[in-house]
């Protein structure tokens, strides 16, 4: 089991309601932000600490390993289904 901190900011509420975390699979250039690449490493059972505006606001357990998905109006993304426990 590994632990991850996810800095969500504006996407926190939406992701919590959907029971997931996500990041874009590809950026606009050759370099992807390190945080986007880390989402690929999440495995089922890992713990996720949700960080928003300087505070840990929730903890979740990954229900799935990271996988590629398509958001209805966006690019391909890496996503992990999560069970928010607090």
C-alpha cells in the first residue's frame, strides 16, 4: 500500500461527488506535470489524501488502479475510483 497527496483545488467537490480522482493524460507540450504522472502509479487499496487550499480535507481508499478514461467534454484522462472515508 502506498499513500498519495492529491492537490485538487477547484476540482475537489466534483471529484468527491463522482467518487474519483483524475488528471489529464496529456498536456499541451512534451512535458507533463509531475503530479499528473503520479496518478498513473495509484493501485487498488492505496490511500489518497485530498489537499485543498492548504488543508487535508479528506482521505480516500483507491477502489481501482489508475486507468485511462474519456471525460464527455475533455481529453483522455487517468482516473482512479475512490471511496472517500473522511
